């Protein structure tokens, strides 16, 4: 079976369903997207690793794992999403130490959180994309122009987790200085969900 490389297209979240997040992966050179429902902690961990403006005051679990691996000469070379059973994705970390490879089972959300930190590529098999992939509205030549955290144009993500933001999430009455202060406070308080929303608002200005 042939492997297909995937890029992270974005993360969408919902406050109306407890812990409901969707991580969207897009095949490189193709038009299929792979939506994966993940937990809140893993969603925040992936978003923080992607967003350079947000730096947590203390290392998250995946940051600690990366530091631990680097200290002992272990690197994550790639992630392979190798199985799909009853809607659950199974993944493997391909790790290397002293030129010796080891394969470690991992939850897909954890595997991708680590892949982002180690700058490791993510792959899946053609049959998994055939089974769970969704046609993208984006042409491959436009992929790099998309905001990696902006999923507002994808109706299937809305349907997947019923994203419904409260009216209180409207920050249009705040200026940039106030938004940056709120962002700093949110990061200091480790409220990364709020920080992600504030970052999105700042990016729109």
C-alpha cells in the first residue's frame, strides 16, 4: 500500500460540546482532507506548537517529551497513521537513536503533537484516505496560502463538531493593544483556548 504525505490544515473547536475538537490533515498534492476528532489538551498542544506567537510559561507534556528525547539522542523521524477501526485512527512514531529505528504505538493526536515539534512528516495509507478522506474545497496550488488555523470555510468541519461560538467571543470592540494584553494574560494563565481565539482576532486586523 502506498503512503500519502499529509500536512496540517488546521484545528477547529467547539465550546458547545465538551472537549470536541477536529484536527484536519490534507494530502500533499491532492484534494482530500482527513478530519480527526481529538481531545482538548492535544488540540491546544498542536495549536501552540503551530502558533509561534504563543509561548507557554511552562513546558507542556509534548514539549517535555521533545526535550527528553533530545537529551538522550532520540528523534522522531516520521509519523504514520496506519489503521482506522470503528472511526478510531491508530498511529506509529518512527523514532531513531544511534541510527537504530524503533516503532512506537501512539494515539494519533499525541503523535502529531510530537511530529510538529520534531518537524517530522506525517503519512497515511491510500486506503485510509479512500475510507475517511473528505474532498477539499482548496486547490493544491493554493494550499500554502491558507491560514493553517482558519477552517471557517469548511462546512463539513462545522457539521463534524457543530462549532457554535458565543456572542461573547466578539472582540471587535477591542483595539490591538487591548487584544495583545489579553493574549499575554491568557498565556500566563495557561488558558490556551482563549489565547487561540485572541490570536485569530489579532490576525484578522
